[in-house]
């Protein structure tokens, strides 16, 4: 029996439209029977963060990062035409009108499809976050070597 094809996606961006693209590609690949891993790093970590803000960061700059990036899949800005939130509001309105799932719903779908979601250890430290700041759907907190191990095995590797 042939080994399953594998795909990895680095989710670097915390922008709503780019995160949608990452989850649409990931869930489509998983629905096609591929093994999919998503590696969230830097601004992409906001997708997996709980909505609450934590003052647990050890240094002032990390606390400021935490304050400015409160996180939560429903708080992501639009990459273009954000316009102080107005563009994001309109985009979410249109997505709802066309029956698109919210990012939080796509996270649940990803779990149902057995997509592995990994949060980057180094980025968590730099951004002043902690393991407790993340939603339970996160499968693993690991570094770049874990991502690269998966990527070297993969047939498709994307950076979004």
C-alpha cells in the first residue's frame, strides 16, 4: 500500500484573508485524503490564541506584544483595505452572506479532518506568550526542526 501524500503549511500571517486561504487549502487537502500539518508562527499564532489577554509575559516589550495582539480567530484584521476595521467588517459580512465558515469553525473542521496544528516554540517566547494562551485544538508546541522534518517528508509545502 502506498504511503499517504503529505502537505505542510506555515501560517506566518495573522491576516484574515490569508488565514482563510491556509485553512481552505488545508481542509481541502485533508478531505482529499492527504496528511496535513499546519505550523503557526509569529503573527499566525494569533489564530490559535484564546480571546483573553494575559499579563504573564516576563518583559515589558513582550507584554506590549501581548496587549496589541490579543488574539482569537475572530479578531484577525484584513491584509488590505482594513480601514480601521471597516473593511474587515464588510468582508465578514460578505463571507456570512455566502455561507462561508468563520475561522473558529474552520479550526474545528480541521480537527475533525485530523489536521495537525503546531504552534512555534520560538515565536511563542519572542511574542511573550505561554502554552496556556492557546486553544485546546493545538496539537503540539514545537520548533522549526519539527516543521522541517514534516516538510522534508511532504509533497506540498506552503508558506502563507
